[in-house]
């Protein structure tokens, strides 16, 4: 579903952020990227959805070289959730969830139906659809950010420290909800964290990065056996 082939990234100021990354992520897999701040995790995510250019090597999404795809269409096929989800403050929760529907020219009825369907996934009452972001708690806003990334039903979802700013209880409940979503919706998920407990809990496989390189890529069981 997602392959990295000798991928490198050097920023224009000379910083070598990612060095010779090789990795295959299977369809339906939940892969956690972990490593200290500055090791290249965010850079890797941004290359996949072409927010930044690759310096060397190739990335394939669903077998297709991303360089040969239209960047806007590529991003539409990849859900992206970051810590600062940035819901639009003057739009209702419903309009925030189905933001992509405007681009895809969905009818009002299609948008309403999709927003209702998505909200059911995260255990929030339907009257939240007509509220505005400031009326929701941080954890609720983060749930909406996740739903927004799911709206166009992308097969691949990138999550960059999505729960990092949340209190431990909200975080636990979102982790559980999210693991459930992965299983039920059969998504391929790449999840960046710097918290090993979170990676062990969520990942089918854990990719450990250090100084721009992958130092280990194994199942949680193997990681615990050979740390
Ligand atoms: P993270 O939460 O992944 O550790 P950072 O704090 O490293 O994020 O980076 C936050 C933002 O600042 C990112 O968009 C990143 O691209 C940018 N950034 C990080 N380091 C630099 C740098 N040395 N020069 C310019 N921009 C940077
Ligand atoms: P992580 O997500 O693991 O914290 P990043 O991918 O944000 O790491 O950063 C990897 C390296 O690239 C760091 O040394 C960071 O300072 C640098 N970096 C990130 N963004 C930029 C940028 N826009 N310009 C220059 N250097 C950057």
C-alpha cells in the first residue's frame, strides 16, 4: 500500500532529515513510527502526501509513484491528521467533517448523510453536528479532526502525533476508538508518536527512527524481546 525505496530528504539549508529509507507497508497494516524529536518522522509523512519534495528515491502509494500523480488528487486519497487539527472556527462541526465534500461536489444531502454516518463512529450525539468548534472540548475536536480525515474514505491514513496534546484519559479512549476504526474499516494507518507505550499498544509493526534512519522495524513482540 505504501513503499519507500531509497528515500532521502535534505532540506535546502543542508539538513539531512531522512537518509535512505526503505520500507513496505501492507494494506490494512497499522504502523507506528517512533523516535526522538528531530529524527525525521514528520518529514517522512510530509513527503508521502507531497507537502514537501523528495530529494532522492521513490515513494509508491498503492503501487503508483507519487511523483507521477497530481498532488491534489494524491492528498485527497490520503487522510492526514496532525496534532494541531485546525478545525475551521466559523464552520459547523458538520461542515468541518465533510469539508472535502465541497471539493468532490457532493450534494447537501450527501454531505449530511456522510457527516451523520461518521459521527456515529466516535460516540458523539448527533446534535453536535450543528455546534461550532469552540463549543467542543479538545478531545472532541480531535475526534472531529479524525473524522474529517476519513470523510472521503481514503484507504491510507497518516497520523502525526494526533493525540499528543490530549489528557491521558481522553487519549486512552481515542486510542481505543481508533484501533476499532482500523479493524472495522480496514484502513492502512501510519501513526507517528514519540511514546513507546502508545506505539506498542496500537502498532502491528513499529518503525524506530534515529537521526533520519530506520534502526529497527518489527512487531511489538519482537521489539519487546530485542529492545
Ligand atoms: P515535531 O512535532 O514533528 O517535532 P517540529 O517541532 O520538529 O515538529 O517542527 C514543526 C514545524 O517546523 C514543521 O513544519 C517543520 O517542518 C518545521 N521545522 C522544524 N525544524 C525546522 C528547521 N530547522 N528549520 C525550519 N523549519 C523547521
Ligand atoms: P520529527 O518529526 O521526528 O521531530 P522532523 O521530520 O520534523 O523530525 O525533522 C527532521 C530534521 O529536519 C530535524 O533536524 C529538523 O530540525 C529538520 N527540519 C524539519 N523541517 C525543516 C525545514 N523546513 N527546514 C530545515 N530543516 C528542517
